[in-house]
C-alpha cells in the first residue's frame, strides 16, 4: 500500500496492485471462519473447544475396593473425600487389592518380571469373564464417580537460565473482558480488510483474470508435459497359431494329476481283529476303498513291523515307507482284507498307531494288557500293548533295551467365580516321537465338560500321539470350603497348580508347599504352586459379606443442547455402573417431550410418568442416551 503511492506506472506498480488484490482475496477467505468463531465464543465461551471435546476421566474401580490415581486432580465437594482415601491407601503392593482388581492392566515392569519366569508361559491365560461377573444377590458397592475433566492447558517456557528467586506473575482476563477482546479482534481485522479494499473494481477484475491466466498456463503446461511422457503404442509381434497351446497342455496335465475328490476320506477301516500272544502279533483289517489310493498300515519301524503282509490272501510285492516309519500299501477300489503278522519285540510296551480310522476293534490277547479300546469297540488314535508277565518261551525273544518313557507336566488352573471351573493341560516335556498314555486322577468334585475326553474310575485317560505336544480339557468344580491339591506319587509326570479367585471369595492357604509366583502377566493375583510327587496344598475358601455402600454410580455425563427458532433438542448421555438390577428415576425439565431412549445402543419403549422417567438398571456397566424436546427456542438474549 505504501509503494503504490510512489511507484510510477509500469510493470512494478501493476504487480503491486495484483498482489494487493490477491492479499484481499485471501483475507476474505480467512476472515469469514475467524469472525464466526470469535463471535460465537464471545457469546458462548463453552463452545471454544468444540474441535477437541473435554476429557472425562474415570476412576479405576472394582467390585469392593476403589483405587484412585494420585495424578488426577479433583476439586469441589469430592476433594476432602478423595484426599482421605488417598491418605489411608498404603503405597506398598497389596496382594488382596491386586486380587480384587482383575481389570488392572499390566505395567512394563510386571511384563519384564513375567518374562524372566520361564515356566509361566506353560499356564493358559483365558479371558475368564466369569471371574468379573457380578452376583445379582450381593450388595457390592460401586464407589463414587470422581470428576477428572480438564479444559485448557498453557505451557510456559524460557530460553535462558532462571534463578530460584525469580517470580512470574500471571494475569487472567475475566469472562466479560475476554468476550470484548474477541469482538475487538473481529473489528480490527475488518478495518484491515477495508484498507486493502481501497481499489477500483476493474483493477480487481484485472488481477483476478491475470491470476486465472497464470493458473490456466500452469495446468496447460502440466497437461502437455504429461502427454509427452505417455509412450506411443508399438505394434506387437505376431504370434503364430500353435495347437495345442501351452495353456491347453497345462490344463490337461492338471486334470490327469488331479487327486481324487474323496480325499482324505477315500479309505476307512470298518473292522480290526487283533490277536496277540507273548511273542506274536496278528492284525486283520477290512478296508473299504472308494478310489485307488495308498493306505497307511497300523505299524511303524520304531515299534513293530510285520514279517508277513497279505492283501486278499496274496502277498504284496511293493510297499512304501514314509519318513516317520509308517508303511503304506496301494489298494484298488473295493473292499479288501489285509493281514499283518510278525514277532513282537522284547519290550514291556508296544504302541500300535491307527493311522486310518477304525470303526470297531475285536481283540484277543494273552500275556498282554490292551489299552485305549472303548467298551463299544471304538478305539483312540493308537493302541498300547503292555506286558503283564514275563514268560520264557521259544517263540518270545529276549527282552531288549527300549527308549525312556515319556514325561509330561500336568498344569491345573482353578477359576473360582460365581461358577467354579478347572482348566487342565497336559504338556509334553520329553522330546516328541513317542506316544503318551496316562491315567490322570480328577480333583475332588471335578466333572469333565469337554467333549471327547474319556473318564474311567475317576481318572482321565490321556492318549497323545507321537507328534502331539499337549492335551487340554475343561471341568466343573463343586463349591467347597476346603480344596485339597495333591500330586500323585508317580514318575510319569509332575503337577503345577494355579488359582485365580473372584473378589466374591477369600482364599487362604492352611497347609502345603509355598507359592512360587503370585501374579500373571495381566497383573491378576493368581498364586502358583509347583509340586513334586507326593506334595500337597490345602486351601480354605470363604465368602465374605459385602460392606454397605452405593450400588449405582454415574462415571461420565454429557448434556448437549441444539437450540432452534421455536424449540430446543436436548440429548443427555451418561455411563453408569451398577452392582444390582433395579430402577433409576430421572427428573425431566418442565414441558419436556421425550423423543427417544437407547440403552447400550438398543432403542427402549419407555414413557415418562409426568416429569419422572424410570430407567431400567442391569448389573454391570450401561450407556444411556435420552433425547427430549423443549418448547423454548432461541430468544433475543
């Protein structure tokens, strides 16, 4: 503006005019939203941070114990109460408190400690929402709702050194002065725009057209350069007509080598006849085959191999053995009789893997005990022959050295909530390659609820294949005041016990070995015992009575008004916690017309009675959204 007074006519003065017109155009673009925001916040200061809503903090709470964050700043009528709670809270780690806070997130230190405990990864850590469920008949306090909101923060910084004796004085503008400042800002920026607008309309048009010309030139040059970068199409070489084509040959090859559609169920064993004496084993199988496939036989090189193999009474000339030692024979479509016969090795146990499913097993054994055959003739994935006596006969070879028996860890995890559950996992410790056949006793009052797990005479029949690393089952437990955990006196496995208890129960150890670990990586109080054969632990489980207190707490709330010319729409949203089911009465403003209620996102057909609105309350946490309309709209003030 200063140069325009003294510049002579020419390009430089014309450029200055165009620059002033462009500046005026940009000022208008910025001035409109700026003026709207300043005037709106001058009249309604609470709309200042609409882009970033105020943060509402919720205190961490459990069913019976409250823990408050010392960094949360509170004020008002809750201040004295919170300070008293913080003063009485012990700083050291409280096991009982940690046990009653299952939702407490693990800290980095806790995770580092859990990584150093090498055996902790053997325990299963499911979500176990049943431990956090609330008993509908218990009077469990939910605690107060603490304010944790903030609005604005101001950072103060200095470039140079600051001594201890220096002071900083801060002055706050009152709300009325802040509103005046916002209006003055709009007026000053408007005056600046009037100064920049002191030009003629044709000049403005000229500058605008010049700006449009520049943009058009840039776009045209960009289009021309991009067109130059596009390569011109070149003629593709002619392809000679060849028949058959490579694609057709590939398709024909795929069809020829396509596996049968019945795989992997092209063959099944309907019956298996097993005859065993101290020195000889005979297996007769009836195999049904839908297509010509290779069928695995029930034998391995590490356990037992037959000396005679007949298919439909004829000797087999070709066999195949896989890397795991299993024999395979090729069978055509139809029903076949397969006979395997051979001497038994001089070992105390022999495993017979059933690599092909068998529907029924008929057995006749002498000098052996056959395991893993059900009462109805069904069998597991493998059979085990255990020698019950040693006889010196001419047809029985002498005893030979055998591999070490498998060794496992039986991990029992107890979850004591409204319902008592037990999760047991058998984890292989010895190297794979040998099958695991064990009888693991059940706990007192334990009932297995997992399908496919066999129970006989109060014991779980564990049958794991050579490549299987673990087996897991879930059980229901009967509630009892005393829980006894006893490790059987055996060399086949060791046991580890873990207990996770809901806040509604109190657990005390009366006898037994010491705890080796008290918390899992989630921060949940879950003591762990690692036993040797013959050791035990006795636990006493009691249910304490609840302490009187509030059973309904509102954590956060938001009151949103949308005023119009003749009416105002209101939305009240709040999140509440309750330990009991019941009702909560909400008072509506005079003349309010209810338009909708949603609880946890579901629409509810609830009508008010006068100015009282009765809301249903369920145990746990719920989110309420209530909408109504007021007859008053925006007035003069």
